[in-house]
C-alpha cells in the first residue's frame, strides 16, 4: 500500500514538471497571424476573430453565396429533381438550370388541311423544357392555297396538356394577328406555364388549337369564315422543369425586323423575348389599312398569281390583274335548232372565250324559222344563264316575232368575278306565243359548255 502511494506521487510530480516545461503558443499579439482573421495572444494562446466581409472567414455573410465564396457558404453543386442541376452564373449566382448538354432540340412538322388549302406547321422546343425561360416556336407556311380562299389570318393559339393524374390543363393562350400568304413564313412564340407545386414532371396529350379567319369566294359572292385547326402532338411525352430561381434574362432579343418592337419581358416568374408589332410599320406581320401588296409585300403578301388568262402586277402602288400578254381570244358560236310544236326557232349564241366581263357579253340571235298559220306571234320574254342551279346572269328580252324569217338580237352582260372563274353554263329561255287566239307559255334550255369568265382590273 505504501508502495502504491509512492508511485502516484512520483507520476503527479512528473506531470507537473512537464507542464512547467511546455512551450507557450505566444507571448504577444503579433505572433497570432491567420488569413481572414485578427489574432490576439491571451494566456499565451492565440485567439482568432473573423474579419467581416472577407471570404474564408468561415462565415457565410449576406453579400456572399455559394458561387462568390464556396469556402464559407459551401459548393454550388448537386442535382435537384430529375433535370435540374445547381450551377454558377457569370454573375456569381447559384441557380438551378437544365444543363445545355442535357437538353435536346425537338422539331416536329405536320401539314394541316382546311377548305382545300394545306398549311405546314413546324414546332420547335427543347426537351426537357425550362418553364422559366424556354419558349415553343411555331413556324407556319402555305403549301397549297385553294383558289376560292384568300385573306388567311391566324387570330389565336391555345395549347393544352394532360397531367399524370389525368387533369387537362391550359399551357398557353395567346391572341395574335398574323397574315398567312403564299411564299412567306410566319413565326410565333408561346410561353408555356401552368399552376403546379412540383419541380419537374411530364405532360402528355399536348394539343395545339389554331384559330384561323379567311374569305371564301364563290362566283361574285365573298363570305368571311372562321375555323379551328387541331394539331395534337401524338405520343409525345413533354418533360418540363421549374427552377426555384430565374437563371437570367436574355441579353438581346433583336430579330432583325424593323417592324417589331423587340424587348425582354418578365412574365410570371420567367423572363422571355417578346416581338411586338409596331403599329403601322411595314414588317410588323399585319396588313394594316394603309398597306397593300405593292406598298408592303412582307405584311400583305406579294402581288403575284393570276390564272390561265390573267396575271397580277403592281401598277404604281396598286396590285391589279391584267390579261397575260399574247392571250388569244377565241370567238364561239353555238347553233340551236329549236322545234317548239306549232313553230320552230333557229337560234345562235355568240360569246368570246375567255369572256371578259368588262368588254364582252353573250349575244343571242333568235330567228322564226317556220310556224303554223294558227300561230300569230311568238314573244321571247326572259333569259337566264345558269351554272348548275346558281344563276350567273339574266336579262329581260321582250322581243316579238310575227313573220317567218324575222330575226331579233338580245345581249346579256356577265357580272364581274374575282379574277377568273370556270363555269359550266346553261342558257334557259322563257317564251309565250298566241295560237288560235289563245296565249300559251313555255321554256327551253341549251348547254353552252365550260367557259372561263375573267374580270381584269385594267
């Protein structure tokens, strides 16, 4: 027992000796130096305090973040959800974004048909889609324009999709005023957005509705019509992501078109380019009241086209239709021998092919070839020119034939058409005659065949 006491006292003495021999950390403040800290010597030990505002002081201060000072705030890295990755911007902001290398451009082309016209639509968008900055680009063109259709104008776009829980949601709804004409392309950009608390996901059954106005011409009548074209993106799974913060606005939105006002706009929690038409400016995509095909072809379409016999050209500032140089006019004459019971007519119908409504008419010659003695007079009352059941023109003849060999001539003018139009014509004539003191009535028809009617402006 006494031996154990002696050992304990010896060890304790040794510890005290060693403690007394330990070297001091410092004797004065100048010996305490550490980057981004101020040092002070206290009880022969260095005590360090962070220097405010310096990166590396272990404090993530208000003016620092993961990009400007990773040593204090940690690294800006890591994946968020399926598609987003944390990364630093040139402005030292730590943002969530879809890496450029992870986005694939999707281009889909389809032809839409309406009223005999065929319209091409090309849709371009990235996948996955960043709702805060990406846009759906639509590019339209006319492949075939029906001869009866004109003044095509897109007035609205509506885009919908279906969520995984089978809800149909509106993704975009935009009113526009875009002229469509042959030989030109029309572009529009849609901002895609919908309410959701998710950071990413997939949409299916995307469907784009295009609202279209146009004018239909039938003979001399024009009718304004509207149609909605549906463009389903079949079998497409639309992947999207919504970062927690904005990844920066475009630095420039210049599309090189002086007819649009190009600017960066904030829409919701995103930042996008907007191309707003300048009122009255040529190139704004709208054929304004002061513009036409000769003063602004980029908005109103080219002064071109025509048909078999007509061509369109600019005369001064007006787009007019004219006869093509060297157009040959062929006079036509149709003989019509017409036995009508107690009397017989021999008729001749003369017209030019093509028939110019500004200078030509249908000439009808009626001759009383023979009659029975009981017939004292034959009166030609009215004539109508028909295309099927549609009346093209009519005239009141009111010519009376009383003696054999007598001839009467009447002319029928043709109303203008839109440019030129092919018609399959039938002439129908109403008459009355007096036989034995009794007035009787009748009518007859004669097919004139296919005829092109033209109405040049000059």
